[in-house]
C-alpha cells in the first residue's frame, strides 16, 4: 500500500525499428516517457518534426467527432453508461479495425445530409420571416408596381400612432381630394395607404409628417396574399425534404458504434505520432528515456529486444527518492484504492513522500458517515453502488467511483446505527434514561434530538484526535528521515502543548481530578517554552530567531481554529436529521387513509430524496475540506507528477489483454 516503485530507463534503438516498436509499447501501456531536449552531451541528436502527420490525424479526428456529434442523439442507447465501454475487442481486432472501415465515406454522407439540413432550415426560416412581414400587408390587394404606374395620383404608405389616429384623420379631412385607407396594425401603430393628387403630393407629405406620419416602403413586389400562398407551397415542399433528410440521417445512426471505435483508433495513431516529440533522433538512431514500474522492467526489455534484437542499448537504474519528476502511481488494497481520487484531487505525493490515502481513509469514512448519520441513506448508497458493481460493466474510473460511495454507504450504516436513525425515524434506541418529566425513555447512543452537547464534544474529540494524529505522522516522517531533534521540536512539542491546553480546559470544568489539571498546565507551559526556544532555529539572526519563534507559537490559534472546524460534523448531522424529521412530520399531518398514502407518501419520498442529495453533497465537500485543510497541513505537501503511460485510445473500447 504505497507509491509504486519506478525505474528510469534509457533505450537507444535503430531508427528503422521505431515504427514497429511503438505499437508494441503502446499495447503494453506501462511506459511513461520523458520529454527530452538536446543538450551538450547530445549535440548530434535533434527532434524530428511530426507536424504534418499530427495535423492529418487531428483533421481525421475532427471529421469523425463531427459525424459522431450529428448522430449521437439518434443512436440507440447501448453501452457507455457510467463510462462503460461500448465494445470489447481483442488487440488484433482493434489494430485492424481502421483498415476494414471506410469512415471517410460515412463522414462524407453525414456531412452531405447535414449540409442539406442546414440549407433547408435556413430557407424555411427565411420564408417564415418573410411571411410574417407579408402578413402586415395582406389587406393590400394590389401590387406596388400597379400603384406606382398610376399617372395622376401618388400612393404613400406609412404608420400613425393609434392614440393620434383620430386627430390625424380629422386634420387630413381638409384635403378633400386625398384618400386614406387602413391596412392593419403594426404593434401600437396603424398602417395607412394615403392616395393624393400628384400636384399636391409634396405638400400632403410635408403636412402628414408634421402630424406624426412615418413613411414606409413596401418591402416586396407583387400581391402579399399571393406571395404568402407561394411561400406556403414552398414551405410544404421544404418540410417534405426536411423529413426525408432527417430519415436519411437517422439511418446513419447505425454507424455510431463504429465511429466511436474509429475515434479511439485514430486517437491511438495520433498518440503514436505525438509521443515521438519526446524522443531525440539522429540519422541512424532514436533515443528514448522514461519510467516504468519496477515489476514491469523485464517486460519492457523483452518488448524492445523482440523488435531490435541485439541492435539496441538498454540501461535501467533505480530512481533516487528525492527525484522531482518521477511519475506517481498509487497501489492500495481494495478499500483504500477507492479513496485514491480524493488524494489525486488534492495533489499526488512526491516520490520522496508517502501515499496519505491509507491514513485518511478511515477518517474520511467516519466524517462522511457522521455528517449523514442515517442508516436509511447508508443503505440506499450501499445497495445502489453494490448493484452497479455487481451487474454493470464499468471502466476502472467508474468502478472506483462506485466503490468509493459503496464503502461510504457501509460506514454510514454503521454510524447511523449509533444515531438510531432511518429516514428520520428513530429505530434503534438501546440506552435507558429519564427525561425532564421523570419518565423512563430509550435513547440512541448518539441522540441528535436531545444530546447536542454530547455530539459537540464527540465531534471536537474526533477532531482533536485527527489533528494530533497528523502531528504524529509528521514526527514519524522526520524520524524516518533521521531528523530526530526536528521530530521533538516540530511535532512532540506541539502535541504536548495541544494536549496540555485541552487538559487545562477539561480540568477547569471539573471533569478530571485536580492533579491532571496541574499536569496539563505544566505540560502546556513547558511545551510553549520549548517552542519559543526552537521554532526560530532556522533564522540567521537573533532578531529573526525571536520573531520567527513568537510567530510560530502564535500559530497555536490556528490549531484552535482547526478544532472549531470539526464542529461542522455535528452541524451537518443535526441539519440533516431535523430536515428529515420535518418532512416526516409534514407527511404525517396529511389526513389518514388514501390522502396520506398518496400525498403524504409523495412528501416523504421527495423530501427524503432532497435531503439525501443535500446531505451527501455537503458531507462530501466538508469531509474533503477537513482532510485537505485541517489534516494534510500537518504533514503533507504533495506536488507529484501523475503517471501517464503511453497507451492506446480506450475511451469507448475495452481492449482484451
């Protein structure tokens, strides 16, 4: 249960073997290549440009992904659930897939159909918008050309505000030879046709402008009603073409699975070209460097030798512990490995550190379960994830995700038993007690309804234990590195100071005998003195030593803040319990019988589902925070490089080894 030990390797192979070697290394999938650059020792080596081939594969991938995006919503929902592969393939089937699948013609067909769909939809939209405009002129039963051909009169189109229409008509009545006809409405304006003799048309236009007349031009030729009818015929034809093209593209959805496999294969070929940017070359050789897990080093040698025979040079060496660029691969047991994602989300350890996952896993399970505190929710999580793990074919990442919540569900069941709660109902109360009325009652081990002080003390005690445990880990690491005095100064003094402070507080409230209070007081002050004398030891000047020591001792307030942060355990636990209780109370207030069964049942199910979702999300976030801020800060820095082996594209395909 630790960081996988790595070996660094150097391989010099004949250049003519590179094309045969890379597919085998990619199938093996265990080599993490270094990014090499020419230096003084390798002046005769250089990087080769692969931009043309990379651009080619990028373009091919773009085509395939375009085709996938156009038919994805039409394809049958087969495979891919929770990241499950859509198909299992042998290595030979995978490698030969592209040679037997003409994705170019599939892409061309889908693109042709999609281009037609785009053009048809654009034409439809154009006609629809045109008809919307023509509808405003539908009462005009003559064409603009006919009106323009009149010799003795002029026709003017425009709008007048509805509120000013009556006044406009009254003022225009002084022109007895002017004809005005309403053509309908445009929003809050009325459209008008004004016909006036040509000899007074300019005068009439000026006068109408003063009265608020806004002149319009007819935006079309011909008669509106006839144009609308023509457009509707065209729209019907376009709709028929649209349905035909949609049927055609639905038929191409059968290619969805093959296109997904094709994408993985092209990603493999692209990666094979991309990785060459890591190598150095001369006219005759290829220089490769990288890392491989210790247990696989013989496999690497075997692969290279199988291609190059004796025409290669391979050198391996153990990686120094203090190396900064070693890729990190974690290896843990079944339970702990489910929690590796939490470590990865924060930061992988450096090669010189250790994997913190086994240490924080029990705390994570306890904190998450404490914040939810309900057996029912734990059963839901455990049952749902167990079903997925048992009956669904999942990828490694999805399986780890499901396993993560399975173990959290199991922990929630156990801790929920202490709370005695199942979906907000108390179902397990083994402790006998007497309430404020002198009545004998049964209570859970942790009573969230009446034992808030007890739960607060428990959460602070858990927090104190984790903080001190983190300091113990710090001390153990310093001892491992043979920094014995640093272990005393930077770990033991803080542990005794915190323990003394807690002992003084407990002694002050009379829980411990007076002698323990005195011991705690002496422990605290002697530890503070030790910290003042040692925390500034790295400073170069007397003033620096004093200032650094005082500032470090002031950091005890940070430890106090850390302990207070653990009150979120009881806060989230209580909030979830009371929300669940509230929904149960509301469902119980519905009249008995069918209404309670239907309405009360709906309130119960929706309320409990909502509370479960909020509780799980809050517990996940706050448990991560407690590990990252309060726990990791005591001993862990991280900053490791992720292990990224040279591998085949397997986003959609599972390649059988």
